[in-house]
């Protein structure tokens, strides 16, 4: 019996491939300079010359989207990488060892999670510098608690499994 194709998966993968292709292309080439203003071409709708039109300063919207999408993708990638790396490390350590350190670290995670992430990021960025690196670090720190909580839960669950208890009984794990 032949399996029916998953059209939602095909559509989603195609859309993702097109988006990533446009982003990668934007790193190397844009149809116009995204920052060049042209008063003669203000607020033009979509046409053959400007596929997405121009804004009220005469800048090409497609070029600006291509450049901005690359910036957004790189910030998101590095911020999630920071959150996943440190969140997995913290969650693994607290889930494995438990105890007082686990309680303290999880309460700090709860405190970070209690604040709205975007508001906290805006406050930190307004107090410090407005660079891309600061934004990446702040967002990365805000992602740590969610990763840490999931990993800690899995470690705590696995500690109670029979195969781990048998390793403790034989003195292999401590």
C-alpha cells in the first residue's frame, strides 16, 4: 500500500527553502542599495522595477527586506545557540545532582521567566549599548531558563528509571 504524500510538509519545506534562499541571496546581492533614498520614486506600488514597491523615502522594500531578514536570522541563530548551550548545561547539572544548588538555580530561572522577555531585553539594551552583540547576548540569556527547565525535567525523570537505579546499586554511578 502506497503512502499518501504529506502536502503540509511539502508546502512548509518549500516555503522555508524559498525564504532561506532569499535570505542567503540577500547576504551577497540586493537589487538596490537598501539605504539609498530616491525622492522621485517615493511610495511606488509593486512593479517590475521594484517588486515589492518603495517606501515613503523612495527606498526599495525588497532590498530592505532581504538585508533585514539576514540580520534577523543571524541574531536568532546565535541567541538560540547561546540559550541552548548554557540551558542544556545548567539543566543537565541541576537535574543530575539536584539538591540545594538545583533549588537555587531553578528559582533564578523562575525569576527570569517571570519578567516579559521583550521588556527585559529592551530595558537591558537601553541601559547598555545598542549593538548587535548586546542584543544577541541578552536574548540568549532570556532563552536559558526554557532550555534548562526541559533538560532538568528529563534528567530528573531518567534518574528515577530502573536502569539508572541498577547502575547505582552496582556502584557504577554515584
